[in-house]
């Protein structure tokens, strides 16, 4: 009798990615039919709103056209995402972010990935934290949600509903170019302010990927990691959970481990 194959953790993640792509498209084009809907689904938009308005009572309406007006304060919406990050780290980036999913697909089909190499001086994971601080400061000074005017994800969803700012197009093209040549990591690890925000909570997450057994130092987890985290040396061999700010919970390391000692949650 053939042994029943178990569903891989990474397969569950892929199902989640598809569901959130469908949800984003539904909310933006079918439910609201307006480009701004992507903002309501974006944790960083709510964070910028708090800095821009300097008022925790700022609200957004989620259901005004169909089943009555359902209003929530931005701080509550943001609080839900923060709670998720406190529990599972950057799981939003690997399981929910529609633009991260797009970059992952671009990376897989790109015939030129790896043809160019990122200059060593630019390979700094701390850069995204500087970008995060810069845009929050910009929101505070200008009373505007500055990053949303440049956001490559917003360019897709806003653009297809007719809401687009021309200056966002070169940013979007540049990020797609980066994805083609350097892969998803270049955006998610070095440039994305939302990734930086969630990365802060990865340091203190409650349910991280953790070892449950002895590492044989095969380094297969390192090779499988799309974010180039030294999973084995920094965490598994030391018996520590992976609380790296770049870990997007893709589950590839769990699948790759020949002894299956990595567990989540």
C-alpha cells in the first residue's frame, strides 16, 4: 500500500498566497471598484495614516456600499497586523503580501536572474529600516501617506482602476527590473519599508520556526532560503528559533531539512 504523502508547509503557504491575491483583487475591483481599496488592506498605509494625521481615532469604512457602513479606526486595523507579527514574525510577507507573491513568480520565470550581482555596498538589510523611518518622517511632516504614492503594489491595483500617479511608474518598473535580475530578496530584504516594520517584530515573535532535534550540518536549509539567511549557523546549530528580521516564513527550510527537525509554529 502506497504511503500517503503529507502536505508540505510550503504548499499551505502557496494556498494562502493565492487566497490573498484573490481577496485583494475582489476587494479592489469587484467589491469597491476603486483603487484606494488596496490602501485599506495595507498595514503600512494605516501606520502612515497615524503619523500623517497624528490622531489614533482616524477611521476607515470597509462596507459602505453593500451591507451598511462598517467603520474601524486605523489603529485597530494596524493592531491586528501587529498582533499577527508578534505571534509569527514576518508571516505577512511570505503568506499574505500580493506584491511579494508577484515578485516570487517573476523570480521563478526570469531567464536573467543571477546575470547581474548586487554591489556589495548595497547589500545591507539595515537599509530598509532607514527607508521605513524616512517615509514615516515624511508622513509626519507633510501630513500625507507618502509611500503610497510610490508603492509598486499600489501602482498595480490603483493603476487598473484608473487611480495612478505618473511618478510611481518608474518606481514600479525599477522594482520589477530588480525582481527579474536579483530576485525577490533585493526588494523584500533591502528596500521594502513594510518588510522592515514587520522585521522589527520578528526579533520577539512568539511562534517562530525552531529546531526540535540535532542538526547534522548538511546546510540544506541555507540553500533553500530565498532570503539567504544563514539558518543553520545562526540558529539551528545553536538550538535557537529563527527570529531573523528577514525570515518571511516561506517554510522552504522546513521542507529541505532531511531529518525534519524544524517545526512551525
